[in-house]
């Protein structure tokens, strides 16, 4: 149920963008006709409250009586969501950089110690999991136990993500994916022309990416 609910929030907030011309180049280098901008929900109080409620429900369900000791937001887009979730769950908040800052304490984890703590990593998106490697390593190097991550949206289209998560020993809870977006109905549902573009892409994401100036091959997961 949360998948459909999260997809409707994304659609209502204009976070689902479909291009019929110039493709989007995602951070991992893949080309896609569709882009999810979860940051648009940050600025809308009603939508962000609803998204935080769905995420809170998912955390409670997945941690089943053994809540995390702290919430860690991934820079940068994961930080506000982690802050709202930490507030809702009355948990300590940390944030983790992709790499140490290089000045001052040269810390990768900010906001306090995570030594000996079970930490939930929170981010807005997952494409192929590359950034999750850096965040998880940073938290573990600082002494945290990290075995779960939560994101608002998982692309779930390009290879590599599942393999990275498995090698990291990281379980991902995603509130929505592209299938949820396609299945969402109501006034915010995707127009038919956008749906057709997205369906063609999802049928062969790597081929679509290669034909539109993006990556054409899967790089060996870096661990």
C-alpha cells in the first residue's frame, strides 16, 4: 500500500518528470527518459508530512520491536528526510558524507558518535547503489552497525544495485518504484504519452541508455 501512496505523492508534487526529447543523465551515468526529483516534496509541508508518515510506518514495520539507535541522513538529499524521521521516532540524528571533508576533524560522519550504535541509513533515491557503498563504509568505519537503508524511491531498472546491496550486507526498504508510478491512478496519474515512453524504457533500460548517450555497460560493483 505504501508503494501506491508514495507514488501518488511523487506524482502530485511534480517529482515525476518524463522527457520526450533530451534524456536525463543520472548520477550513475545511465540515460533515462524519466527523472524523480524527491526534493520537490521537501518544500511542500503536506506532501513531506505524508511521506514522512509512510517512511515512519515502514521503519516500524521493518524493525519490528528492535528500532535503530540512530538515523543517519546521506548527503545531501537524505539529510532533511533523516531529520524529520529522527524527530518523528525520537531518535538521535547523524549525517554521513560521501567522503571525509578533508578539513577540521576530517570526519565523514557528523552530529556525534555512532560507535556501537545500530544505524539506519536514509537517502532519497537509489539508482544502482554506488553512493550507498560510500555511505555505508563511512558509517561502519566510524563504528556503527549498518544493515538496513531506507529510500523514498528506487529506480530498480539498471543492474548492479542488488549485487551491491548483497555484498554490503545491506537490506533496502524503498517506499516506491517505477511500477508503483505506472500503477498509480487518480487525477495525478501519468498521461498516456508519458506512460508509453516509460514502458518502452523499462522494457530495456540498458539498451535505451546506450541509444541515448548514457552508459551501455555495467561497471564492476566497487566494494
